[in-house]
């Protein structure tokens, strides 16, 4: 109901310019429906079912919500899923033992370790311990390096999901100036590489900006396509966005809002209400990039089950 009202509000207050809402929720449903049929065919052909596992360490509420969403999506498309919940104080060695077991289990096609991890665990060590052939998050340096060289690999789930949205909405990227805001290993950095590669949703001129960038607002204002992945609520304001720009909001930030039942709500890295009037396309939060991250993960897992990337 709340989501229905949100979209009704958007439709009613839409700018007279031709702003188009990029509906990640709807695109993810289309992908799930196609995948569901592909899984039935796969099962008939091979007698087995694709299987994704997830390791969740501790009680971070956002991580719990993301992982439960991933498990739910597996059920919706007919994958098997295994959720391994571990205590916050588990030792690094115990976590590595779980990873080795998943690496060796032939029934598991792919698995993820939900980030962030508790401070006493070295996430680089954890990422390196995952068999790159089962690294359906695309975080292992083998997959990252292959991505950078345009070789077959598991693309990181969020950048993968964004490229699917750009394709679905026929958004031209060749020759465009893309400004990525944020240089994380899981979104900003891979996104900047992908969009500069020679590909259907690439061939762009990319500027990667971050916390030490000078004149950031002025650089963003030159972008044909803005990818906001800095993790600061409402960071991209109206004055920073060129008229007609495409705005991709990767942020998922929970902010206090006493007017809601929960006392909080989710917002992106973009001041959506103000910026949408200037944009040609924009992703909402929630319902934009978020659902597409899960699709990236499911599609990578299905590629693994089909041995499409590695034998
Ligand atoms: N934390 C935030 N995004 C992600 C993701 O895509 N994968 C994992 N494993 N952890 C995350």
C-alpha cells in the first residue's frame, strides 16, 4: 500500500519535462519471471537445481534485511538457498572454515559473505578465501581483474544490475560523460571501469570522484550520467545536476522520520524530490537499483550452474 501511494505521488507530481522513472522493481520482476522458466528448463535438462549460499555474520539489521531478500528471491525463481548465520564474535579462522566447506561442496554453485564484517575479521582475507569460480558477488581479484580486461567473469552484482537497467531503458552511454561519485570496491570503482570499457553499456568517458575530489559539485554538473554511490543521504543536490542528465542512485540510507510508523525511512544519495525535475531518467530509492543488485546475484549464480564462465 505504501509503495502504491509512493508511485501514485510520483506520477501525480511528475515534472512536465520528460523525466522518466527507472523502475528497478518492475525490471527485476521481468527478470525473475524469465529466470523462473530458465530454471525449470535447467532442472529438466540436468536433474539438479541451482543453489546459492549466503553467510551472514552478526546482527547488522541492514545486512539481515539484504540477505533475507536474497533468500526470498532465490525461492521466487526456484533456486535452492542456504543461509549460514554466524555469531558476531565468531573467529576469523572459523569463518574461513565455513568458506572452505562451501568451496568444496559440489552442490553449491555460488555463495556470498555479506559485508560489512565485524572489525576483528579481515574482509580482504575472506574475499581471497572464496573460490573465484563460486564468487557470484564478483568481489574476488580474479573476477575483478577479468572484468577490468573485458574477459568473461562474474560482474559485481550492483554494477551488473545497473548495466541491465541502462540497457532496458535504452540509455545511450557511448561518448557520454559519466561521473561516478564514490570509489568503493563493490560499486564505484567497478562501475567506473565497466562504463569505460568497449561494450553495449560502456564506451563512456568516465570521471571517478571521491571524498578527496576538489570541485566535486562542478564536476558532477558536467555529467550526462551521474552514478551516486557515496553513502551520504541526499548528497547530490539539484544545483549539481545538469538539465536532462540521467541519475542513478545507488545509496540506501536509513534516516529518522517521526512521521512514519517505524520512525525512519530509506533514502538515496540523491535529493530525489528536487533532482528529478532536472533529470531525463532517475532511479528512486527504494525500488531502483536495490532490486537489481539481487538480480545480478541470481544471474551470476545461474551462469555458475551452467558453467558459463568457468568449468
Ligand atoms: N554489502 C553491501 N552490498 C553487498 C553486496 O552486494 N554483496 C555482499 N556480499 N555484501 C554487500
